[in-house]
């Protein structure tokens, strides 16, 4: 009887442990860079992009742990499998060999920002001849942009550096997403004190789709991406994605002068 009771107790314990394990969500360790307001260590929910990705994955049954680090480490960690995936990434042919991409959940519209009114009509790459364009180091904007040789590309590590260089005429224009410029003007005001009102091109120079990516080293990369895509489609249909974007943009309105 004692042996039978002990066996029953052991069976009950194993069943309890199995039920508990089934209730625990798999945790995906994701990497993101300092790219405020889309991703950042001090942002609510780790940023706009992080909130969208985490929400879709949560609905798909995955918990997330998001580590914020420099962009070079984001890529290397995803490539070698130290991170399961990347919260926000632009697609390139080189990256596709190592990263499996989700459907695009946002698009980054990159405008040309400037101070001098006479630059207001420079809205194409061919019109940038002879100009110094501030960009971010290590970002793969597009093959078309990077292969153009009629203008000079000057990379920096932080957007605020480009804004300061613009203010002292060390660059003519900078190429950036409006949300990112607005964030820096609002949260780096001490560093940017005295910067004249910015203008930006009426149309974006580049529009780049933003994706969630899984390292191809992850054994369930295709399964995770498929589940993410399914939930992203539902978020578009039920208004969740639009609500996240609306809440964010209403909290941080963007105001610039357009053109010349």
C-alpha cells in the first residue's frame, strides 16, 4: 500500500510539473539597438517597434526579453545565435542569408533635413550632387543610395551629432526618419540649444520597410515568423496596430517646416 501511495504521489507530482511547464511561454531573447523612439532601454515598452513586436509575439504564445545594445552587436549576436532575433531591421540581400524576415510591420520614411531654404528642392538623389549628407554609421539604407557617388556620405554614431553638425554647417543635409529627429529635438534639447528651426523635404528620399527578424540558427525560426505574421495580420484587422501607432503619435506630435 505504501509503495502504491508513493507511486500515486509521484505520478501526481509529474502531472503537476507537466501542466506547469505547459503553461510557461517560450521566451525569445531579442536584440535591438539605441534607436529612439522605435527601440531604446529607457523607453516605455522598450519603444514603439518593440511594443508592436512583443504584442504580436505575446498573442502568438511567446514571451520576449529584449536587450538593447549597439547596432553592430545586434547584428553579430543574431548572426551567431547569441540572440534569437532582431526587433527592428531593414532587409538586405546580405542579411537574408542569416536572418529570416517577418512581414513588414512599419515603414521608415527617411526625409532630408536642412536649414538653408535654397535646399528645399533637393528631393532626389540626382539633385544632391556636391552636397554633404549626414547618415548613421553601419546602416544599410539601400544599395541605390549607397552606390551613388555624386554626393558625400558622412556617418556618425548618434543622430544628435548630425543635428549639431548641421547647425555649424559641417553637413548640408541629414537623412533621417521624422519620428527619430523629433525625439532627439525633444529629449536632447540641452545639447541642441540654439538650433534653428529645421526644414525637411516634402517627400521622403527613401521608404524602407521595417521587419522583425529571427536568426536562421534558431531551430524554430520559421515557426516563430509564421506565428508572428499571423498575429500581425490580426492586429491590422482588429485595429490593435493602428491604436499603438495612434497612441504613440498623439503623445509625441511631430512639427517641422516642409520644403523651402
